[in-house]
């Protein structure tokens, strides 16, 4: 992984609507570089939508998002923001890795081919280097013996670890995790969470939407609580989990702890 990185995310006044439903309401949030931010909240609170706006998988309707001062999905001209062309969006998205709930691996590609696909497409790796570098990343997530396996030959936990290796392949500044264990059988959750814990040593900015409260308490530098599309409360894990201030946070944690 590269030594020079930052990954400071600034979310200002962000709103998002699906039809008549306002799913994000004037969100203001600063995510410090190299830290682990965990987003909590009940189902339907807007957690995954907020995460997807950070790499422009969801377009915002108001406000703006920057990573290291550069607008996500837009370019400013005067007082107006103009959406970038798809090619430019994809180019900027290189700095933001995304790990989905359901792995999203290419079924016709082996583990190493899944990991190498994006760097080869972006000409980051030569064909000669691709297999070796992909194998190195797969070893990092504990899959050194699975480089030639196809997704159908892997457990859910192994597939998610391939997805994490793939997200690391472009050496991102930011890694986004959308409920990375929600599609896994309970006995496979631990292996994926252990890999994510290991990533905290890499200096990458991690933003994690999760329902694994114990995991959140262990790894988070900062915890954000969303409810009904609003940022209700945020702070260090000791404060959020031991002395939450907002009644909705208290009620939510009372149910899940």
C-alpha cells in the first residue's frame, strides 16, 4: 500500500430523495483521514444511501461531498456544481474502494482475476504483474490457497474476503463497507471482521455501515448514528455506547445491546 495518502471526507448539507421520500436530510459530517468511522442506525435510516453517495453511486440532490478537497461526482464552476462525465467519475472513483453486502464478484473469473480486473482495466498493473500482485492481496486476506478458485467454489466469507482484496487493489484512500457481514452465515462473520480489523493498520480511511455492535465498539474511532435520514448523534465510541445523549440513540442501543 502507498505511504502517501489522506482520505479526508467532508459531507456538507447533503440531501437525497427517492420519489417523494426524503432519505437523507441535510447531513453534515467530517470523516478524518486514516480513521475508522462506523455508521449505525435502524433499517431505513439512510445509512447505505449515505455510504453510496461518498463515491457517487447515488447522486445527491443538495449539498456536496469532497475527498481531500475534490468534489465527488461534480466540478465547480463559479457558484454552480456540474456533474462530471461518466469517464471522469470512474477515474476519480479509483480512490474509493467499495465492499458490497453481496460480494458482487464476477462468477466467470477466478479469485485472482476478480482482484486484478480493475487494475488491468485502468492499466495500473501489467499483465505480467497482475497474477503475482493479486495473489499477494489474497494472501493478505487469508486466501493464499484460493487464487485459482471460482466464486462458486468459495464460502460466503471467502467470497467477501476476495471482494475486500479487490477493493484494495487500486490502493484507495478510502474504503467503504456496506453491511459487509449481513449476507453471511453466523459462523462466517468472524473471519471477515478479522480481516477488516487488520485493515485499520494500513492508514486507509474506513467507513463502515454495520449492525455488528461489538465489532463497532472495538474498531471505531468515531461513531455516527442516523435515524429517519438525519444525523442524530456522533462522537467517540466510549461516549456513544456508554453515555448516548439523544433519546433515539438510547432507544436503539437499548434494543441491540
